[in-house]
């Protein structure tokens, strides 16, 4: 193996500076990446964040999402939306999710 290899790229280390604990399974914005905390990460501590694969995450309940649609992370409300303005591109819908549904399966951009 190359002597400059660091780690596989689907999971990265993230230091929580949010002021509160990030709970396992929560969306975590890491710069322009959306990831999912693999375990609770206490404030000021470092933990593992998955930045690839498919996860079910909260979404804006009024959005109707088609499979394959671009999804954006609303970091203020900690949920996915189809609204690009003011939000971060997070990935694409792995499955459709209608209005009134509060979660959507997302293929993360990582």
C-alpha cells in the first residue's frame, strides 16, 4: 500500500463544535458534505461521520420528492428539502417521498 494512504473515504473523523451532542443517525454538515453521525458525538469530541451510501433522514413534510431528485440540507431546521436556495446540496433521493411524509431515503453525495 502507498505510504501516503490515510483511510477509506466513506467515513471521516469530525470534531463537533455545535455546542451540543450530535446524536447517532443525525445529519451532520461537514463543509459542503452532508454526513450521518455513526454514534453520538459529544460537544468538542471527535466521532465518525459516514459521507456515502443511503440513509433515511428527516425532510420537509410538505415537499413531494421524486426518486432521483436533488436534495438539499437545511442546516437551520436539520432536514432535507428540494429547495436549493440557502441550503447545501446533499445528494439524490433513493426513493420517492410524498407530501405528509417526514423522512426520505437519500444517496449522500460523498
